[in-house]
C-alpha cells in the first residue's frame, strides 16, 4: 500500500514507548494531503505583496561528490529557474552548530553551540544560551509572517525534551525527534503541542513530504505571508540509537536507506575518483595524516554508501517538485523564494577518510545554495562571490523587507539575489571574499569500517577566494598549519607549510626553496591569512564582515590582493610566524584553550606613519587605538 494512502487515511497508530499517540489525539495529526492540485481547484485570494519563502534544507549533502547531478527535478525547478551560489560555505562542518548559525546569523563562537550534543551543543545548549527567542522564526513572527517547519530542527531535540521548552516562533510545526530522527524506516514526528507519534515502517522522507504539503496548504489558506521549512534527513547516514545516552557503542551508523522505488537506481556509480580519493601518500594534517590506505573491500563499501546517498536523495528531488507544483497551483509561486541548501557537506574516501564530515576541507564545508524567486536570475551561477550560512538570516531580512533589529547584530551580510546585485558585489572589494571556518572536539567515521571516534579535531580555518587566488589556511589545536593553493591543488593534497621531513604528498609536486601560493611566496601569503584569521576567530558583527578594516583602519586594504602589495611586507613581518595558536585541544569553545585573540593580545602588527617612520605593534603591550 502506498504511504500516501496510509497517511491520508490516518491509519498510523503505532505506539513507541514514551511516544505512543494518546487515545484522543486526532488520527489525521496534520493535513497530510491537502485538496487535489489541478486547474479546477478554487484558489484562495491573492496574498499580500510581501513575498513568501519555502526553504528545503537537506542533511550532509555534498557539492564535490556531484550529488546535484543526480537530482533532475532540482535541476528543472531550481537550477534552471534560479541562481546557484557556487562558493557557499557552512562555517562549522557538523549539523547542530551549522543550523544554529544559519537560523541566528551568528558564528558558532558567538552562539556557543559548538557540538551536536550537550554539554557543548544540541537543542538543550541552544535553549540554555538564550537563543530560543533570538532566532529567525521568532523574528519573522514579530514581522508579521506565519512560520512553518517540518523535519529535523536540531540534534538532541528528543521525545523527552520536545516541550521543555518547545521551539519558539512557529505557527505550525511537525518536528523529527531523536533518538529516531535518522532512522529512515522508524521516524517519530511531533506536531505542534501534541505528543510525539511513531511512523514505524514508513519511509521518513515520504512522511515528511506529506507533512510539508499539508503545512503549505495551511500557510496559503491563512492568507498571510509565510516562511516554510522542509528539512529532510537525506542523505545523512542511517542511525539507530539503542539507548538514550551518548555512548557510541549504543549508536549504529550505516549507509542511508532509499525508498523502495529508488533502490534499483545508479547500479554502476562510484565515488568520483579525484586525486584526493584514497591517495597513495597520506595527506592533510593532525590525525588525518596518519590514516591508512583503504583496502579494496573498504573502497567497495564506500562506493555502495555513495550510491545509497544518491538513491536517498531521489525522494528529496520529488519533494522539491511537489512543493513547486503546489505553489504553482495555489497561484503564489511567482511571489515565493524557493531556497535549497544543506547544513554541511560530506566526504567519502578523500584524504583516506571514512564517510563523514567535521573537517575543514572543501568537501565538508562547500555546500549547495540555490535560490529562485522574484527578481532572481534564471539558470545563472553567481561565481566569484563567497557566501556563508551566517549570511542567510540577514538575507531573509533584506529580501522580505524586515527592518534591521538594533538588538541583533548579524555576523553575516545579506547575499545579493539579483544578477545586477551579484555583479556589483563581485566588483567591490568590500564584498566578503572569505569564509571563516571553525570546529571543536569530536569526530568519527560513519560507515562500518574504521570508525575510530576521535577527539582533538578542533581547528580554525580560512577559505578565501578572489581574482588571482583560491586558498585554504588552517590552524589545528595541536598547532599544525596548512596552506593550499586550490587553483593548482583543488584536492588539498600539497600542504605548502609542511616541514621538509613531511611525506611527498604533503609537499609541492616540484619542491622549491620557497613554495609559491597565488603567485607569491607561501610564507608571505600565510602571514596575511594568519592575521585575517586572528581577527575572524573571535569576531562579532562588523568585524566578521569587514576584517581587513581591523587590520587597516585607513581603508586602503579591502582584499587579499591589496594586502599582498609589497608596501605591507613590513606590516606583516618578514617570514611567517603564526599568531593564531591554541593553548590546548578542547571539545568546546573554552576561552582559555583558544589562545591569542584580536581583542586581547592579538594586535601585533606594524606600519609606517605618514612620514615613513616605522612602528611595530605590539607584542609587548599597548593599545591599537594609540597607534592608528
């Protein structure tokens, strides 16, 4: 029997421990299927002129494993009808911190939600940090929008804590709840103030799709501008939690599970065999550089894992078409922004890594962002523009005409959505060319081989791209450093800051006395990037948006191109000496572990005054203001 028939008939009455439906709960817990959608349907009156938003937020979807190439309906309805932002980044490569950044417009070092579980993350940490009344749905409601959400909100949002307190700011909601969130065939949802309900035996994404369609019908019928989020779990790994604690022995990670109708697809597909896939020589830094070469059995399983991801995304592809069709039938598509993105990216085999995320490499942090809607260019790619999840909340404020909030200073900036806006921003040096990347603590592989849970995966990193440069710079909590010129090394295999004793794979292919990055000595480039990262690692608000202005208050440096001019060589020092360092590896954002900060002891650079006299600031003390 098809799931739509089962759900519409309200036949799901399966109880599951504490989440059993109460006898008086309505069998049609949500309007899972609205009226028929066809030309004969009577449409509601035209809504107010304020635009709507429908946001599809996937979980762990990659860019660099080519998953979008296998989603023809996303291509048809979004890529061909909208704008693709090719350099969009998740600033923390794991679910909960990334989602909190997305919904607050603030980096994880400012939200202090840095993990997926307590004590450093998860829904309880989101609440304890006072964010439950300081995020986008609350602000949208205050601005007159109705807000709806179905799917995964945050990790550690559970069948026990779902109403203590309930997530604020939603007109209607139907959340997935732990410990069943990532179980593709045993999902538990919780609608508004009702008790959780189990949908054991039914496919997670299909259940979510019916709930999303019902919420969309509700939103249109209400006659107010609306913001609706559908957040499926695909293509995340299937996770079965056998207990309620954080004991990894009670958590089983396996490959994603596709819908029955998609199991036969993509029989011959494999993980793209890029140069950084299971390389012969180790690569990366810290614990990654110690990973063994994967054997043929491991690689074959990872290819299977990859195919299962592609298959699991097919139900999401259908969800996108279903939402667009209903918007069209309701007569509101032309007044609705449809946004598609993922909380973080994913790797399978790159740098010898088992399936997973949590690294700063491009596979984990570069994520899809597609927008279609009023004034948005169709079939257009916004190359040359770096954007991040911290930009999305201010972008929604901008395009929905919501006045800026004096009490909320975003770390991000509004993304231009029109072609003219993109081209103007691309031509200005002040449009951010950078993405600050940060991570704390724990990581593990998600397949069945060599999961090896690891702590000490903390790092700060900088992804920067502009005319003539495409670079990645990182500092790990063990104070190892990486610098990759991604114009010539897109797989991030040749660390230009490796000591001479490093393996062949972590040094330039043709060794030179002075490695070159972006046409300059690597040490010179690293000095600029280290200074920029020092500003970004604890930035807030304007400092995050315009970090070069902190280093050069006169405004004469607005990009890396400007900073690389030879007249600033003295300012950044001769040779490279990192100011970004850790005191020790911590599993969360602990100030005493973070090392020097820009606000504290980090203002250590020099400059010339108008008469050519040299000043060096200020490793020994003194105020930045005194020198500028």
